[in-house]
């Protein structure tokens, strides 16, 4: 069953609906079959989108109060269209309707936050030696490239601060989930000036074409580390600014004596949020050997009770994996783990039905060195590993090229905070995981998990360049 509106979506270029000569199929992951098509932008149309953004930038960057007012109007427009946007997300992404509604709420939340965020000059000197102040200036045209797991939320992490700072945007969503972003463009073109936000879609190599366009001055990318490296390489040739939010192999360390009954459910759902298809989800759990069996059993019990189905089914908790390549990857990682000696405490296999449904899986009996532990699985699978010494657990948690998020769980929050400080990740939380994902806090990774941060004033500054204005003192001489 699909509730996504069935009329064709259009590109948004220079504030107008734009049709394309070619379209590509969009798959419903709950069936594995096409349910709609999306426009495939031509090279000429892509150039028009970037040039429209460049032209709009000349005016948009000059009027800060108008930008703040426009972001608030955009938030109101998103709230009015939230039902349609959520319905599209359910069908093209696969997440339950409850989660899709939460994603649309995040879009307007980010818009309102950035509308109210000030960006005032900083006066550094005003004395007899002279006057100097630091301004934050917009960069120009921003290319925003977003993944398929949270297309609207992660799109707005880029759109809202970029527009608030005075930039203009060309956004390209994943070809697996183009429709919700196209619909967002249709909504926002009614309230934003022409050219300020342009939405283009198409199969690869559209992202490469966008990032190498000479008028693009900043690239904000969320996706895999492998693709992020290609984006960085493409940006280097033209010295474009980049923010890269990349992969994670996020650990959770359960300290000895933690109350397993209390933490099992939040641990589980921190790993299985969005069916595990979340960059910051828990990807591996380290627990002391004295509590290992207890935690494995508790997590397996939860996994066995989860309702997995199409996103509109009453009471559904998890939907399908979004796309076939990821479905095959998750299946392959589980098969590899079983061959390496893993015990399947829960799940471990695909469902015998149409679509990309995989059973929520808890694996035990593994150690570091197995792919499901060492790599980012990005699916509904969680390996649980044992340790004897906390220092060793921290070393193993850090023994990865990634450093996005992590968490430490304990009945002693102060001790947990000390351990958290030893973990090499951009965000580490105590007795929760990913709970600090809010508009006002920075989010970004260490090592191969990214460059730069998103959100908060720090994310806003990432869409600016520094300019110093200096000259004679502006202080009035005494009469």
C-alpha cells in the first residue's frame, strides 16, 4: 500500500517547476518494485540551477532580516505540508509513519532555530590604535548532497544554516529517495525568492557534476566515507570549501555493574533507530564478561518482539532496509559473521516476503577482526562483544578509522563521563546514545568520520568566510 501522492514531481530551478525529458524509477523498499518516477536533470538544466543560485545570491546575501523572515515562513509552509511529506518518506524510504512525521517536524525545527540565530560582527579593537571588527560573510552557491536514510532532516541541516548565512543552495538528494526532497522544493518555492533554493535529482554521476561546477563555492555532503573522499578530491581542484559528515562505527561501552534491565531497551533502540540505517546508531556494544550473557539475552528478547512491516501498518516499529545494494550488504555481513563463529541470539536472516525486510539481529561470540565488528553495517544488526578490563574496552572502541559518536553506560555517571573523555569521537554521551542531536549542538566526526561540523552556531559559521574591517578609531575624542 502506498499513500505517496502519485502526480509527477518536478525540479525546482529559479523558483519554478521544471520538467525533464528523462525520468528514473523510484523503488518502494517494502515491495522491491517501482512505485513512481523522478525527474532526471540534464546537464543544461543543472547549469541553469547553479546559475540561478549564483544570480539570486547577489541580492539574498544583502538583507539579513529578510532572510530570517523567509526562514520562518518556510517553517510554516513545511508544517502545513507535513502530512504529505511524511507519506512520501514512508513509501520511498521505508520508515514507519511515526518516524516520518518526526523527520518532517525536525525540518521546521531547524528552520526556526536558524531564523532566530544572530550573526553579529565581533568588535576586536576600538581604541587609540584604531578600529577592527570581524565579519562573517556568506560564501556563495552551496551544493548540498544528502543520503537516503534521513533525506529531509539531513537536507535541512544544510539548507537552513546556508540560507541564514546568506548563501544560496542547489540540493541533490540520493536517487533512492528523491521524491520527498523534490516535494520540499515545491513547498518552499512558494515562500523563498527565486533561485535561493534549487532542487535537482538524477542518477549518478549527478553529484560529481554538481560538485565540479565552477560557480559552486561550498560543498556540504553527508554520505559514505568512500564517496566523501571523492568529494574532497573534487573540491580541492577548485579550492571549494567542504563540510563532510561521513560514516561511523559507533561503539557503546557498558561499564561493570550497570543495571542491564534499565539500559537494555535504550541500548537496543540506539542501535536499531531507523532500522540501523543511521550514521550515529550504535554499531557494536562492549560489555563486561560478568554481564555479557545477561545483556545478550535482554537484547535478543527485545529483537524477537519487534514488529517489522510496511511503514503504514498499525503498530509497526521497523520497516525494510531502504535499497537492494544495502540489503545485500547487510545479508553478506551477517553470513560472514556466522561463518566466523558468531552465535545468532536473534534474527540472522531475511524475511520470506517481498521487499527488503531483514530480521532484527543480535550476534554474540565475536571479537574484533570480523567484518560486522570492524565495518559500518548500516542495518538492523548489532554485535555484542565482551571485555575484562575497561581500559582495554576503550582501546578497542577507539581502534577504528571512524570517530563519529559513542556512548558509555553506567550506574556511576561521573565515572562514565571520565571514560567518555577517553573515547575518540565527535560526540560521546552518557547513559544514552545520540541524545545530543539538537539544533543548538555541533555534530561532526573525528578521523574518517568527517571534516567540519553541522548544527548550532558552529554549523552556521561553516557556511561563512571571515572578513576583517579595520581603520581609524571610531571612538569620539572627548570634548
